[in-house]
């Protein structure tokens, strides 16, 4: 791409092409600059509101105070962040294993899919907060409780997307495999799984965010009934103590984690699909 | 009259040793459509047979029956000698490549599914890729290729197992005319070198006359063999043949037969 851009710039351009090139450059910068400046403006506005209305720091702390707290409480907050991250990633890994595993099982036979898919939907549509008291009764281990919760929230998008992907294989390609005497396993490995990859990765992006949400929600529910050390319990604690700056600091850490998870998964998806899938291709011309 | 026509459609395959025969083959689908009715067709070794007809005449269905992708409702597809795995190649209307796999891997696929490793397959793959003039593109993925090149990959994949019979289902229909002419020439020279048998489904009179030594004209509703046209012109055929009076005359003759086949449609007329 760089080589092509270079040669375009080197050649003599008519005004129309020159304008288009300029617009492209401006757009590229604007894509980063605009959201960042809006964000900066919002933070400045937040600060002004606090100062002008003389709002006490236990109601709405100034951004600077939140930042100070983030630094001063760093050992406590980052320790909690680590706990939350651990649950998030473990549950995401389990969601991938469970979601893909079930999807592959469903793809083996229409009957299996027809029989069990409704149960997956039931698990998905029942709010996790409502299921948690039951989990609390049946599961002793605190970590296992949280994992189970986060897993239930995160596995469904992977299951449903991967199932869709495994079933949307080009009919002719399936005929080709059949004509060449492919076994079921070969068809799965060489055809269905690669074809399902874009769908799976779409599900993974959703599941990444959901596993964080699941981890935090599970901790919230568990935190009120037992002891836990993740970010959610820091938020509850800070709420009880009217420690708004720490509450905000913890909140920022959670959002930031969510953004990082999304970006990392988008990057993974892009790297895997960039050579062949339409979604990863740059618009040309 | 009908009996006469059927007689005309059953010469024993132009003198070549018989490879396979369709004997009173019929195919009806569960939705009540009769795709093929009472089709008799003999294919000889080394034949280049085109199945020509309007849409709905069951030519693709016939190809699927021969490929073993579907079984006939009545009659049988009879092979005159044992067919071993890999002796039938299929080229679809679309290139039908694995979009995530390189050209090399796409051509390797039929061998790979038979347990042939990459290293063992490499020389054979290089050979077929050279034959379709795609050497140097081993590492490209399909989206980086033009429509004609994708179709060449598809043909290379069908040839990699060294098939005795190549089934082609309107393979060049979606290509522009210049590319189609080139691929027609390429296909003919491949066929002359290797002497496999080709059954070529098309709705183009010009393509069928240029390529084949026998044209089986089919009629629709129900799909059936209407008449067979022998193309007497010798091979090799090249651009000079494409503009010759002989070619024009053959096209006119075939066109007339096709016109008659469409008028003979089962009471509903052609489309």
C-alpha cells in the first residue's frame, strides 16, 4: 500500500485527485484528533462545572483529584484490577472453548443443534443477576462462582456466531469435498472451521466486552454477600464510604480495560483476516 | 417422430471406446419438478461433449448425476470400467476456491484430502500450475487474482489428480468475452495434450461449437436430450477456425437445432 501511495504522490496529479488525496489525509488525522479533542473538552467542562458550582469532592470530584487518587491508590486499585482481569480472561478462554466446542458439536448433526440450542438461548436471556443466588447456593468456591457467571454471559455470542459460520459454507465447496472423498473431520478442519473464522472473530469481539461486564457484575452480586477483591468491590466499598474520587478512578480503570480488550481483539481479528476477508480489506480506488 | 429423435441422439460415441453411459436416466425432485426424463447418452473416452440447452433443461442436473453428487430417480449411470478415486474432476460455474488459502493450497486440496503431503504434491502442483500458465502465483490468495485467473486455478485443481473425465458446469459463463476466448483456447490445448474426456455444460452455441466434437442439444420441461450434433471440424482449432465459414455454418446449424429444441418445449414454450 505504501508503495502505491508513494507512486501516486510522485506522479503529476490533476486538481481532483490532489483534492481527494488531501481529503484522505485530513480524514486520517481527524479520525484521531476529533474524538481526543472532544474528550479533552468534556473533561475541561467537567472541571469547570465542579469549580463554578463549588461541588464538594465527595459528590463530584474534579478530574485532577481523580487522577491524583488513581496515582495515590495505585497499589490497591491495580491489585484489584489484576483480580478482575484474571476472571475476565479466564472466563473469556472458557467461553471460547465452550462456545466453539458446542458449535462444532452442533455442526455435526442438525438433531443435536435442534435439541440443545434452545437451552443455550434460555441461559442467554435469563439475567445473570437473577441466576446468581442459585449459583451462590450450589458453588462454594468464590473464584468458581465468578467464573461461572462471567462465562454464562460471554459464551453465547461465540456459540451463536460460530454455529452460523460453520453452517454457511459454500454449497459447491461442500460438493467438492464430497467428490474428493473428504471425511467429516477433514471437512470440518479444512472447510468449515476456516469458513467460520470471520463469524467466530465477530463473536469474540462481543464476548470480550461481555466477559468483563460478566466479571464485574458477578463481583457486584458476590461482593454484597461475601468478600472479594476485584474492582467492583472497590467501587462498592468506595460508594459506602462516599469516597467518590476512588469510585471514579476504579470506573475509569474498568472502561479503560474494556477499550483495551476491544482494541486487542480487533487487532487479532484484523491480523487473521487481512489477507482474504472482505471485512479486513481497505477500500480501494 | 420422437423415437426417431431419440435414435439420432444415440450414436455409440463417435467411435471412441465407451467410458460411461446414461441409460434411460430420469431425475425428479421432491417438489414435483422433473429435471430429467428418459435420457440416453453415451460418452466415449477422449470425447469433448457439450450439453447445450436453455435454462431448466437439466444439463447441470445431468452433470451432478455423472459426478455422483446426486442419484437418478430412474435408470442408471453406467461406467464401462472401474473408476478409481480422483478420476473425475469438476469445475463449477464459480471458481469455488477456498478464499483463505493460497493458489498452491487450493490446487493441493484434492491431493491433501487423499493424504498426500505438501512436499510430495509440490512437483505435481507446479506442473499443473504451469499448464494453466499460473506459475509464479503460488502464494497469491484468490482475491488477488482476476476472474480468469481464478478460473484457471479452479481448472488446475480439477486436473491435479489426473482425471480421466472432466465435468465443467458453465465454467466461463461469468467471464468477459476476451477472457472466455483465451480460456477456450487454453482448455482445448490442454485437452489435446492430455486427452481426458470432457463434458461441458454451456448455453452458448458459439462456445459449444468451438470446443466440442459432439454437441448434445437438450430441451426443457421435462429436461431431455433433443438431438445430437456432430462437429466434424478437426483439431487443433484456433483463432482462424473461430472466424472461418465452416465455424459459422456449424454455429448456424447448431443454432437451428437449439431453436427447434426450445420450440419443442413441453407445452410451455422456451424462456
